[in-house]
């Protein structure tokens, strides 16, 4: 059984910052290879960022240079630091444990212009 709990969403003005957290409860190996996705109203869920088991990181072009993914293995938590936020970043953000195909419930990010 795996549970992912996200937090850190909120409302900010354009140019602001937020840090999302996702803590995994359950099977530890599920923390190897974690991703963030987002889904805006009326749009499909899209990939945002990934951190692999070796620490390698990947980003969508739309967030590269503004978002940073990191992981604290001792806390089974993955973070997404989001800087220079834009209105188009507004979405529900979900974390996913790729190895276990498990999703969190999502946390809302709203960026106003």
C-alpha cells in the first residue's frame, strides 16, 4: 500500500514562489523515481519534472530554469521549488511514484497576474 500526500500549494502573484512537498507513506522503493505533473482546467495532465533513483533530474521546457526538483530520502519526501511563477503555471499539481504507478491527491497552485 502506497500513499502520497502533497502540500504547499496556494495563491501567489506572478513572479512569486511556492514550494510543493510530496511525502510517500508505504513501500520505500516507490520513492525511487518520483515525478511532478500538473493539470490545468480543460487541459490534459502534463509532465513537469522528474528525479530518478540516481538523482538525475528532468524538466519540461516550460519550467526549465524556474522550477527545481529535489528529494530528501530520510523523509521520503520530494520537493518542487517553483520560482518566477507565471499565470500559465496555474494548475493542480500531482506527484507520482513512477515505480509503483501511484498518484497523490493533488495540490492547487494559482498564479494571478
